[in-house]
């Protein structure tokens, strides 16, 4: 298969900030955007509350890592199946069923909390089920962006997806923290109820879409003979192996996820042990992280001319991500910790939209679902492993030393990668 090389400015990244919103003019995408924004607020409420619930039930950073590993680990292993199905299924209808399943999971959590029967093993089982749903949802949602707007406005749709996720990351945890502070354990249950109800918005908006206006593409090209799951997965892996641009970007996403996403493990301990607060403090920290993530996602839409510019951007994000973690680990002040969390969100989420949009620009439509599933696996697989490591370190040496150590590791890794790439480019051809 032909490998594409980025040698000219990528039009996808030459949009101004205002052009990010071009996809809104498409009716189907407009519906999807509003439905997703509503649902994502509930999703981030549940994410924050679940971390708090694990902390309340166990008081263990390791258990926080285990729950994250269970949820994202199941998502990792089911993502290849999701990619195979997404390439051959009506993505709109598939998304509807996924949202229904996620809604049921949220209502079950709410019922267990309200009845006072919630146990850590139940949370682990329900997290595993949510992980399966998330693997299908993430792969389908990223691939569905092409169906909604086509190639012309694909960059805008991906940029708006980042805005949706990160704006809701600001709103959701803040509401969740306030509800728990106001209602105690009852607030946890109501957060799960709100999340469950929020899925109705997506289902309703998906049902209102005009099917004839979708840019659909299903299955392999006509020159490719039909074959089974294993063969199709192999074709997707071979495609990535031959396309070195996509392969290297997936490797970077894997590493960034391993060192970045375990922030969810340390945040409850920063809020309680370092800052001597509670759920409301955790909500503020998570909310400010979301503010940074929102602007970080927008920063990814600035012009990036060629491969070197893209790698300068993502490696600098890794460097400053590490610096932010060091500051967060050293801080004893709520104000400084919120500033560090804002920077953490900015540099963590500043790279993923750029990587995603670059991959989706390079990939052939016939393997889009399978390649997107590998992108999903790159962060769903590395994130849980990082959470387990961070949980073990936090229980063993304390949250501050673990956070600082992770930050230093990020800084050194970014410097090594930067000088490694520069040395490679300096070699004579």
C-alpha cells in the first residue's frame, strides 16, 4: 500500500481558530455536536465521581489504578473488534446502541449508590462493561466524523470534537464536586443519574439526522476480496507499518498516554493529602485541568508546516507536560496547584487533536475504522498501565514524589526524543 509523506504544508492545520467551527454549518454535524456536548458533561461528571468513589471506598491509589486498568484495559482488547465492525456497519445506528448501553451502566451505578450496596468489585465489573462500550464509542465517533462532514470539513469536525470533550471537562467535574459537597454520598448517585439521562440527548440527535446526507463508506475497496476478521486486522496493521508517519504518531500517542493520563490517579490524593480538601477541591482541580485542555485543543489548530513542525509541537508538549507535573508535585498552594493543573491539561490535550487529524488526513478511507481503532488502542492501552504504575508509586513513596518523578521522566524523554530526531535528520543521505 502506498505510504504518504508530509512534505508540504498540511491544509488541515492551516485553519484559523474561527475556521474550526466550519463543520457547524452541516446540519447533521450540528445535531451531533450539541448532543455530544450534553452527553460529555455527564461523562466527565461520572469520571470525576468514580475516582472519588473509589477513593472513598478504599483510600488506595493502587485501587484507583486498578479500576482505570480494568475499564481501559477491556477497551484496549475490544478496540480491534470495534474497528472491524465500524468499517462494515451503519455507524449512526451503532452509536445509538452504544449510547443505550452506556446509559444503562450509569443508571446501575446510581442504583447501587442510592441503596448503599456499592462495593469495589461491582464498580470493577461495571467499569469493565463501560470499557467495552467506550472502545466502540471512541472508534465509531472518530470514524463517524468523516460520515458527517466528508473530507473537506474533517479537520473542523475533529477540532470541534476536541472542544466538546474539553469544554465538558471543565463543566462536568465542577458540577459533580458541588453536588457531592452539597449532598454527600447522595450527590454521587445523582451525578450518575445525570450522566445516564445525558445519553438521551445523543440518541435523540442521532435519530434526527438525515441519512441521505451522510458521506458513507463501508468495507474494503472493490478490488479487495472479502475476508475474515483476522485477515482484515492484519491488513490494518500492515497499512500502519508501511505508513511510517502514522506509525510514529501512534507510538507517540502511546507514550504520551502512559505518562499523562494517570493524572486521574493522583488528583484525589493531591486534593486531600496535599491540599487538605475534599470532593469540591478535586472538582476545582479537574475543572481547571479541563480549562487548560480546552485551550490546548484549540492550540493544535495553528498552522503546522511539515513533519518537523508537527514533531516540534508534540515533543514540546511532552516537555512542558513534565514540567507541569513537577510543579504540581511541589505545590502546597491551591492557587499554584490549579495553575499547574491548567498547564497539565493544556500540554496533555494539545497534542492529541493534532495527531488525530494528521492520521485521519493520511489514512485511506477503506481502512479508516481499523486505523482509528489502533489510535484508540494507543491511549486506552497505555493509559491503564500508566495508572497501575502511578498507583503503585503513590502508595509506595507518596503522591508528591510520584508526581515529581513522573514529571522528570517526561522532561528527560522529550529531550532525548528531540535530540534523537535532530541527529537522525542530520545524517547524510
